[in-house]
C-alpha cells in the first residue's frame, strides 16, 4: 500500500471514528465551520468513488439518509486538507 493510499484510508477511518464516537467534538466543529458546499464532489471520491454518486456528480441519497461522515464533512481542517484544500467550507 502506498503512503498516499494509506493517508486516504486513515482519513476514512478517522471520519467514521469521529462521527461515531466524538459527537460533541463534531457538534462544536460544525458551529465554527464557515462557508458552504460548492458541490464539487471531492469528498465523494476521497478513498473510492461513492456508489451513490451519479454520473452527473450528484448524490443519489443527499436528502435521504446520508451517513454522518458525509453530512458533516468537513469536520475540521484535516478533512479540508484531504479534499485538496478546495472545499467550499473553511475554519
Ligand atoms: S469537498 Fe467540500 S465543497 Fe466539495 S462537495 Fe465536499 S463538502 Fe462540498
């Protein structure tokens, strides 16, 4: 596994862990998060291409039960760095 691939999987596991077990941290982070989603879809391709991402680049389940790690992306500056620092949100 290359270093870059390992970095991506680390982010995936971290997002799952934080959104599952550190909900207070997530709530606090979302309060200070600024900006808005530019709908670039980068967070839908961080480790693998999400199966719910359509060819038009839209989320099939956007209003119907997206997992917390999708709804809450980015939780902090680490997530933004993983998205190539081009996310519409900032801290
Ligand atoms: S990377 Fe940021 S701006 Fe792009 S789709 Fe995800 S949340 Fe929205």
